[in-house]
C-alpha cells in the first residue's frame, strides 16, 4: 500500500512542478496581487509550501528500508 501512495505522491510533485513552470510562472506577470505582493511571488510561495508538505509526506510513505539499519 505504501508503494502506491509513494508513486501517487511522486506523480503529484512532478505534475505540480511542470504546471507551475509552464502555466504559473510567466515573465512580467504581476497581476493579480495579494496584499500588494505580485502574483509570481505568492504563487511561487504556495508551490514551494506544497512541495515541502509533499516532502514531509514522502518521508512517511517512503517504501524502501535502509539495509544498514539494524
């Protein structure tokens, strides 16, 4: 079961990264703003927070064991 969750999580991070760079991060895109912060900054912050959360989940669902661990 953990292997399936791991694969879904990896796919989600790959899709998030590709979509962010293809669709979200456009040159000179400042609108819409959120509390005076340009679009690129707050959308990049959101994508980064999602990847950090996915990394946390990945540490819980990692399907492989360390062979040196006793």
